[in-house]
C-alpha cells in the first residue's frame, strides 16, 4: 500500500484541501471551523510539525503615562525586550509596550501572558518598570515572546535599563546605567556619568560629560569625547574613543585601541591589537601582546612611563622640551632615533639609553621582536638616524 500524502492549497477566498487516500474523497471549500477541526484530526494521522500545527500571532499594545519632575529616574528591568528611549520636552514619562506572542491558539497566548509579570511603579519623580519571565521557561517558550518598549522622558532625567535585547537612546541630560545581555547598545550624548555594558554586542555612544565606565564582553566599543575619567574594556572587539579629560584605564582582549588626547594618567593593555594614543600629557603604562604601541608625549611626564610589547613595534614622539631618561631594550628589531643617545648591542638585541634635555622621569621601553622609533615631534618622518 502506498504511503498516504497530504497536499494543502491556499486560494484567495477558498481554502482547498485535497487528501489523496485509497478511496477517500477530496474536500474543497471547507469553512473555517470545519477546517480547524479537520486539521486537528489530520494532525493525528500526519504528524508533520510546521505543516499541520499552526502558530497564531497575537499583538497588543499597553500605554502608560506618569507625571514626573526634572531629575527623576526611569528604571527598566526586563527579562527580554528591545528598549528605545527619547528625551523630549515633556513633564511625563510615557511608555508604549508592544507585545507579540506566538502560540498554537488563543488559549496558549493567554497562558503566556498570565505568566508574564509586568509591573509599573510610580513614586514621586521616579518610574520603575519590571518585566519578568517565569524561571522555568525554556528557550522554546521564551522565543515566542517579543516585547518592544518605546519610551519618552523629560530632557533632564536619569535612565537605568537592564534587558536581554537591543537598547537605543537619544541624548540624555542625566546619568545613564544601561546593560544589555548580548545585543547592540547605542546612546547619544550623555550629560552625566555613563555606565554601559553588553555581554557581547557592540556599544556606541556620543560624548560623555561625566565619568565613563564601558564594558563589552566581545563587541566593539566606540565613544566620542569624555570630559572626566574613563574605564573601558572589550573582550575582543576594537576600542575607539575621542579625547579624554581625566584618567584612562583601557583593556582589549584582542581588538585594537585608538584614543585621542588624554589629560590624565593612562594604563592601556591589549592582548593582540595595536595601541594608538594621539597625545599623552602626564604618564602612561602601555602593554601590547602583539600589536604596535604608538603615541606622542607632549609634556614632561609626572612619573616614569613604560611601553612593553611582545611582538609589535614601539613608535614614540616627544615634544621639543620634554626632559626624560630613556631606558630601551629591543629584540632583533631595528632602532631608529634622531637623539644623541648611547646605542649598543647585547646578546638579546639592541639597547638605547641616555638623557634627553637633561633627563627626567624614565621612559622604559621593552619590545621582544618589534622595531623602536624615537623622534622629536617636529622631526620629519624620513629624517631619522640609525
């Protein structure tokens, strides 16, 4: 006996079903109620997931508005969902939550919604939003739920968001604390402190007036200027930031590091990519396990500086009046400089030692295999002495 076959055809106004069975008649023009009953019966005969079992989609929108004053805080804690926040001319926090649920039927969708905890708490000038999924839900159930927040807040307002989803904001005149579990995080300019983290997605933000603490477990980090101190880290992506007014601590586990002018002390570490810093004004400790370290020291360092690479080169320019003592050792790489310093050879490589402009804090350079270039800031690139 031949295996039974099922063929489902959709027309503009009629739902036609042809079932080819030994001696079975064809069914054409089945009404909706009859069709659903028919499909239920057929599911027992032909258990083909995705062919017989349908996924219905339910959409609804929840709107809430809360009067607040300037300087309050919006906190969003959601187990899942995209969060978009705009700062506008308003005295309210306005929240639009769009929910999209996929289930086999309406009852299944209602069951999901009943187990989806949703709370709005308004106290004085603050608003808290809590969305929590049941802990026992597996990924198959979680992926049936989609939540999208669109929120407007006053221009001078603080923001705190923690979600498993994309976060996007416009310019915020207040402190921000944003955390996304693995998705894109994007903000405009922040006129306050910024604490930004993602467990894997890239982070992009504009200028930050306060302290910047930014961490991505794997994605890139791109920031404008920071007026205060900055602490930056990436588990693998590149880090690029503009000028920094205060101290800088930066670490990349694989990507490159590119920084503008830094007004405070610098500690920079890269596990593989290069480190390029446009200008150092105080002190620097830079370690690269593979890429080049390149910078310009424009003023006398306040204390000793160090540049260490296990494979990349060191390219250093000094301001005309900078007074330092050079202590450099390289492996098999070449040494290029225009300064009158002691140069020698040791069993492990080359050395370069001596005072510049009478000496001062030490500049310690160690490179296991790369080249060393040390020159004045006004010296043309091609005018170097070996």
